[in-house]
């Protein structure tokens, strides 16, 4: 079967959906369903419906993040088509982490939107003390760090098999850049965890969201990996000359 060239420049080696990929897709769909189930009972009056709709921003943000993890795994599968035991194990770990990730993710976004709207949007999660706030950011940071690490390991697995996969120089450079991009998640999450643990007992109002604002650094996950890809491409080209 002729391999199709993807828009990202990779040959599409995952030409068929494996049972593992189908399982991962189903697991992500179930995780998104859990977001809806966590809303609670079905509204039975207009005031309750309007109140429930106020949870839409938190749901939308949570949905977008979970969907981004699914898209990351789907792209990896299409690019490399790996179905070896290590890749399967990492995929299963990713599914497990996403399942655990759902409720802290929804709680964090519900709290965030409640905070920035001064309670007009429902908090959905009670934060009573600074210790509670610290623990929320620590739990979220640990999950983000572990998910990013697993995604990085998936790309490391592809890089290890570059010869068998027949990766071109551009594909090898892009794969290494993806490893760097994924590792930025645990790096930024670690900074957020430190910022959370460093919150004083009586923080100023602007400090409450500081551990969350640290994740703005993930906006650099575009230019930094792109620069890494260019440098790696030059080195690989020089090595093969």
C-alpha cells in the first residue's frame, strides 16, 4: 500500500486503525463523557438550566485540553504506526492518566472561571484554605507532568525505531522537536508546583492565580521546538554528508 504524505510532512505509516488505537479513541470518548456526567442531575427548571449553562466555559476548556491529548496520540499513531509492546504500554498509561486527570481538570477550570467572574460563574469546587489551593495546583501539575512525560516517551520510542520506520532527516528532526515540546509540559508543571507550594499563608489576591498563570509559558512550545528542529536538521544533514 502506498504511504500518503501528511500535511505535516510525515509519511502516514499508520494506515490502518489498530485495536489499541481504537481502544484509546474509545477511552478518550469515555473520558469526555465523564466530564458531562460530572455536571450532576438534569435541570428540571429554567433557573436550574441557566445555572447549569454557566458551567459551559469550564466544560469547554476541559474538553479542549482532553481533545488536545487525544489529537496528540492520534497524530503520533498516524505518523509512525507503531504497535509494539512498549508503545502499547505507554498508550495504556496515557489513557489511565487522562481518566484520572478529568476531575482535577474540571475542578481547576471551574474554580478559575468562578474566581475571575467573582462567583458569577459557579465555582463547582470548594477551596476553603490556602492549603486546599496548593494541593489543587500540585495535583494538577503532577498529572500534567506525567502526561507530558508519557507523550515524550512515545516519541522517544519512535525515534529509537527511526531506521526501521525509514524516517527522513526532516522527520527525525521533527520527532526530536516533538520530544522537546512534550517535555516542556513537565518542566512548566514543575514551576507551577513550586509556585503553589511557595504561596504564603495569607497571600495577596493577585497571588491566588499565580501557579495557574505559569502555564502561559506553554505558549513557547511552538517556537522552541521549531528552533530545535532546525538545529537538529542541520546536524543530521552534516552527519550524513
